[in-house]
């Protein structure tokens, strides 16, 4: 009996896999490497290299104005952040922003998606009106929003004055400034959540709702017993992307409040911007950016683990 015949199947397959590649296979392999080469080069140039550079600068006293880093300072940039009241305030503002914006955006988006799930005349128009703020430029929509909230002729304050309420500086006083930024972000993000939820609701077989309707379940009961559980994977996806996006909030803060008043709307990314391009403390800015990146990674991993555990429990 030959040696090949007595070998286990897995080892025989391994021997076959280790056989020399044919000319055709080599050409296919080369073509594959050529196809992914542009993406790999761009990934290295615009993601991996800047990331490695930022981590390096976080341990130096790099000055963006001069482009020079005279010395390694170890962990002093990180220890400075822990004692910096502005950084702690920015972290708290970012946590509040994420905790409010993400669930509210998902809840309102799901509400509109469920409301517009039934065909009726003008449904496309309503969907378009809700979705427009998401695709419109953030700077433009933020300027329109600031005009609406202006204490001098703004529509919101005009309506409040009609019922006897004095004008409110929504973007210049605490805590209204942070509330205004949060409301604007929710208004801008609801359209995206609604579209994704609409696609998820459309994939639910109508027979599920028909069977529940025959059993006497009303619209609210059918929503919480059928629609809501079946769109849970979509909720997980939107929650992860929403948290990552909320941790990077910058444009809204920059245009609406500029981080004020008294840093009450300053977020972590805005803190990085101020440290790097206003005060030219590149080392502190890089350290804050690294901590923000780690925070995003930790939150994403935790969310993925929770979703994986839930899917495992459902399958079991």
C-alpha cells in the first residue's frame, strides 16, 4: 500500500494544496494583487501612516506651527489631559451627546419609518422632507438652524414671544447651547435612520402581520411584537455607526456655537482642533486623538459583543 493511500484525508488535501501553482493560477494571483494594490497604497498613505504619526506625536512636544518636535516627553501629554478641566469637560459633553443623540435618532427614525410604512398618497414627499437634512451640507443646515434660533428675529423666539416668553439665547447660554446642538444633530440624522429602518421593515413578510391581525393584535402590539424584534440587527448596525459618528462630532459645534459659551458645547474632537490649530499644542492634540480612537474602538467592540451574544441567544 502506498504512503499516499494511508495518509488521512486532511493531510492528502494539504499535500495537494502545497503542489506547485500552475501558470494560470500564478497569473490569477498576480492579477489579484494588482487589483488590491491601489486600495492598499491609499489605505497606508491616508490611514495607517497618519495613525502611526499621530501616536508618535502624542509622545512628543510637537508644534504644528513649526512642524518640529524637539524631544520625547513620554506620557506627560496623557497625564496633562487627565488633569485638564477642559478635556474633562469635553469628555463629559461628548458622553452626554452620544447618550442622547444616538438613541433619540434611532427612536425617531424608527417612528417615522413605521408611520410611513403603509402606502398612502404623498408618502414619498414626506420621506424626502425628512431625508433632506441628512444629505444637505452640514454647514448650510447649521447656518439655517442658527438663524431659526436667533434671539433677534428668529422664528423660534418669535413664536415664543407670541405666548409671552422672553427671547432665549439658544446658542449663547447654558444649557441651551448644548441642547440646541443635540437637537440639530437629531434632526439631521433622523432621515438616515428612517431610510435604513424603512428597508428593514419592508423585508418583514406581510403574513406575520396578517396572522397577528387575525389574532386580534392592534397596530401597537404588532409593532412591538413583530416589527421591533425583527429590526433588531438594523438597530445594532445603526447604534454602532451612530456612536462612532457621534464621537467625531465637530462641524455642528464649530458652526453653531464654536465650543461656547464657556466650553459648554466643546466636544473631544473640537478639543483636539483647539489644541492643535488654535493653541498649537500638537502633542496634547495627538494624545487626545489617540484616546478618542481608543474610546471608539472599545465602545464598538462592546457593542459587537453584545450583538453577538444576543444573536447566539436567539439562535439557541
